[in-house]
């Protein structure tokens, strides 16, 4: 281990958790920015004359950019490093988020969403790679769950802030204000972040803990894409993302419209049900990471800990199947979606650890990028299909929730076939 630090001897205790806090903040901003459109959907449909299919194509523009660019962004993060790469990504997505305020029709919104997808595609490759560098293996699922809970906090803050801004200052102000928050994060990141071996505030004892797995962490050798595509570990992650990410996109982009269509909630009344769903998601994200991390501390193998946690989440997410049977009971529907969304986040906290569990750290950004591409492209295909289905069926959401509830058990079965034993691969 090459310690390149030149500090004054002052160290910040538990520094790795402060780094996790920065990842949490970035993920919060990320989801505030992408949630704004879904919250304003009823207003924008009325003002601009969209139908469900138009909205589906606008959503798919984000996912197309997100998916196509993510593998290259992951490679960029592996190449130029987390500090500069993450900073550039947040600058791009913050500018794109604010640019929505200039849009006046569906095509212009699609262009702004495409630009937002370009920037936001770097968030998870950079964050997962940072966790791989800053945490020992036994803490990674918990750290991932904690920073990933920022997505839920972002989706929780947005329904509180966006309606207030839109109702008092117009819908354009919501895009401007939420987009500008990213520049605060950029300042904090550039001031605070370094790699562990170069950080002057990192206690040598904590550095030893971080490196206690004795994993190779050199960036000198980059793993070729063809080699990654020949890895069962990479395919397990990619399949997991392809099958389950569109479900999360469905909750994020279509749930406000579901509440408006089925339960006649307007912009001023959408906030509380959405807050409940994403508050539950926060608990699920941390809980899913906590479950596998606790099992590891008690001596379970990585394979058993990760897959047990994922199975628990996959079973719980089937609550979504019954949303269509809630009838006129708003809070029963919200409760079922809350369980499903929380379970998705617990699932994700463990799915995201699989690349760092099995592959060298200098390949993590690339593999997470490939997986993100698969998830986003699946969402790109699903979004217009959802829109056309809702137009065709006169807004029948029930079958969509049934599909959403089944995907995780299918994904886990395929992951088990691809990697029967989660372990470090040579």
C-alpha cells in the first residue's frame, strides 16, 4: 500500500462515512432533479396538451441518453478518477435540469431530458466506485444502502418543494431552483474529496481498515470490455438491472400520474402520498444494506448474505401485484406501493455490491456503467409502451403493477443461474 498523504497529523475520525455523506447528498440532488417532471406531469399535460404517449417519449429520451452514455461514463470514471469525473457530471446535469425552464413543447422537453440523462448517468458508477475505494467489503452494502437512500430523500423533498414553487412562482421556477442545488455539492466535493491514500485527514488506522480485504486497487491496468462481457459476474449485474430498473422508473415517473388519474389528486395534494412512499423507500434502502452487512458480521458467506437479503426484498416487492385491487382506498394503494418501493431499494443496495464483491475495483465503474445502460435501455423501451398502454386501456394501471411485482423473483433466479456462488473472481 502506497501512502501518498502529506497531512499535518490532524485526522477526521470515521472519514469514510463523511465521504458516504457526500454520495448521499449527490444522490439526493440527482433524484430531486429527475422527479420534478413527474410531479408537474398533470400541469404540463394541461398547459402543453400532452397525452400519455407524448409523456412516455419524453421520459424515454432521458433513459436513452442515460443508458447509451453510462458505459462510457463508467469508463471515464475509471480513467480520469472519481474526483474530477463526478464533479463534471454534476455540473452537466445541473445545467440540464435548469434548462427545462426554457422548454415550451414536448420536443424541447425531450431535448432537456436527454441532456439530463447524459449528466445523471455518471452518478451511480462514480458513487459505487467511491464505495469500493473507501469501504471494506463487509461495510459496502450498508454504505451503498445509506447513499442510495439519498434517492428516496430526493424523491421525498421534491413533492414538498416542487408544488410550492410551481403554485407560487410558476412551474419553470421548480426546474431552476432544484437544478441550482447541484453547484453547492460541486464546491463541497472538490474541497473535501480525495482518494484514501492521498487524503491528509484520513487516520492511518482507518486506512488500514479500508484496505483490510487486501484487494488490488491499482488503476494502472484497465480491464478490457470484451473481458468484462465474458464475465458471469458482469452479466448477473446487467440482467438484474435490466429486469428491475424499469420498475423503479415506473414508480418515479408514473406514480404521480396514477394518483391524479385514479384518485383525482391535484398538484397541491400529491405531496403526502408520495412522501410516504419515498420515506418507506429510505427505510428499505438502509434496511436492505443493513441486513446483508449484519449477516456478514455474524460469519455468513458473502454469497449467502447478499442472496438472502435479495430474496427477502424480491418476496416483499410482490405487494405491488395487489395495487390494482385497492379499489377506491387511496392509502391501501399507497401502502402497497410503499412496501414495493422500499423492497426495490433494499434489493438495489445489495445488487450494487455484486460487482465490487466479485470483480477488481478498477473494473467496478465500467461494470456498473454497463448495468446502468441495461437498466436505462429497458426503461427506454418500457416508457413508450406504458404510455401507449395507458392511452389504449383508458388508464388501466393494474396490469402494470402486476408485472412490476413479478420482476424481482425472475431476476434473482437468473442471477442464481449465472453466479451460484458470489465470490472474488481471479
